[in-house]
C-alpha cells in the first residue's frame, strides 16, 4: 500500500510535468521596415490653349491640345486657330521619388475656367502618361492637355482656372 501511494504520487507529478511541457510553445520572427524617398510633384508649366477664334454663325466647337512637350493643337467644328497663337502649352509637372517605382496619376474629370461676365468654358483633361507612370532614375515629366469646348456665343476675353494633379506610389 505504501508503494502504491508512491506510485500514484509519482504518476501525478510526472503527468503534471508532461502537460505543462506541451501546453506552451513559441517561435521567433524578424521585424523590418524600409523608408523610401517620398513621391513629389511640382508644376513646371501651366496649361494654356492659346488664342482661339470662334467662326461667325458657328455652332461652337472644340480645340484638342496634346498632352506632350510639343503641345500640338487641333480645332474642330466652328473654331479656328489664328496665326497669332498666343501662349500654347500643355501643363508640365515634374514627378520625383524612389528609383524606378511605379505610381498612379489622378487628374480631374473636368476643369472649369472662368471668363468675363461670369462666362465659363469646360476642359476635359488627359495626361501623358495616362493613369500610371514609372520613375526613371527617380524622375518623370508628366504632361496634361485635353479638349476645351467653346460655345456658339462664347464671351470674348481671357479665361482662367486651376486644377490639381495627384500622384501616389503603387
């Protein structure tokens, strides 16, 4: 009986150790982070469609300005481009950041510019590159042009407005 008590005590003691040794386990992992050059954008050149002439008795029309360094203009319908062009340029932005990273481009779906007597014109912008870009050596030129709509009785004068372009790493 005495031996039996010792055996029971030993069984209880060993079973407690066995349970506690299997009840908990752990593993380690490393933690890391990399800080990269922030993406940036700055305006170099403004968007300017230059001088546009509305043909008499026309229903209005549009002028397309290519989103490129050349800034080629193409008129349609009842508008023409006078020989005195004025200032013509696609907007140019300098994008900077990390090495050869890719990024997304955000432009507004429409830009409203205001003129004399509360008159307005609308521009549908487009960019080059269009929706994503890739930095080359940490930099890229981004151009914004688009199509401006000139109404049939558009008020004569200068029109201005602002718009924002956003860039974000992908």
